[in-house]
């Protein structure tokens, strides 16, 4: 339920959900942003930009769920407290009508071994605060329900996960290999860090970060995978460029088929990086 404070420009929302999983397990699932593409299917990629002690800054790329669709890219500064099981965050920059956004997540152990997850958000907006609060509530509710489902059925975050990676050293520079990969992916307009496209009839989102990372995630995972993403990371190395290709997938059924698909795709991804 959304409420406003007496402060004229600052508005607040608060929500909670009971989860039948240990508080520290749920805390780790939410705060381990490297695996957010597994936790939240609308997250295509994450990058930790900096980390110092309990503080970090993280960049997120998401395909927005719901009828509005579209891409959303944002960064957040976080303070993590694994003892108190608490996370504080402040979003950097504005997104749509939201000018500022921050809040807390608390993970409160229950006597029966489960926990209650409580979030509190504050925001300022140029739009109707009730409309903005309603959108935050809708997305926050989806976020909490998904966190509950994933952590109460942890196989989707553990045994159902398939990770395949391989590396090779190619002649050239990081810039030249990156250019080859960009030429092979659906074209983008301008220099945006994320864009939609289609290849061989398959719609996907493409992400480029820092000149050294490229990600491609189909909007519909190839059957029988529940989730599928491939990535290239480029780094200078003796003799040229170290190219690491990896596939992240989730398979609740047909694991052998998805593993074979991912293994072949990693080989194809390395070959794509070396094509001239």
C-alpha cells in the first residue's frame, strides 16, 4: 500500500512478503546481482562497476515486463549488511517521471525458519505521485513474488542452471574483435548500450558494455530452455585478444538437450569472434 509523507516532494511506498526459506538464503539471492539474470527473467545483464567494502555500484539492463515493454538501463549504489540482513540503495539518475529513487530491503527471520522480506522505497517524481507509486508497487510486487518463488524452489537457481564457457586467443586488438562481433549482431542505431534486433527470425536484446563485453539474450528462450543468454568478454593478452564466450541457461526439463545446445553455441560464439 502506498502512502505519502508530509514532505511535499518525497513520497514513500512499503511492501512485504512471507517467504518459506531462510532469511540469509533470500538475502543472498537478492543481493548477488551477478546472478540476477537467473533470479529475474526480465534482467538481461548486470555489471558491478565498483566495490569498496560493503558498498558497490551496479549497472542493470532489463527488458521491462508488462504491456509497456521496452528497455531500461540504470545504475544503483548499494550498501550491503550481511549481518543485519539489510540492503540500502540509491538509484543513480532519473528514469521516466521518477527523478530520485532509493530505499531499503530487510530480511527478517521467522521462528519457523522462514522469513519476512520488507521493502521501503522513497521517490520524487514530476508525474502524479499516486500513479508513480502504483507503478512502483506493481513492479515491486512482481519482484517480491518472483524472489519468493525462486527461493522457495531453489532448483531454478542451482541444479537447473547450466553454465558453459570456453576461451581462445585471437590475433588483433580488443577494438577489432569487438567490431567483428558488432557487425555479426543485429545492427544498432547510435551508441546506445542496449538495443532490440532479430537474427534468423529470433528476436533478441543486445548489450555492449565498456568496449569489452557483449551480451545477446533471445526474448524467447530456445526450447526446452527456460532461460538462455550468451556473452563475450574481451581482454588484451599476449599474442592478441583473449576472447571468453559463455552461455547461461536454465533447464527444468531437457537438460541434456540444453547442455548440448549451449556447448555448441559457445563454439559458434568463439568462431564468430574470429571470422574475418
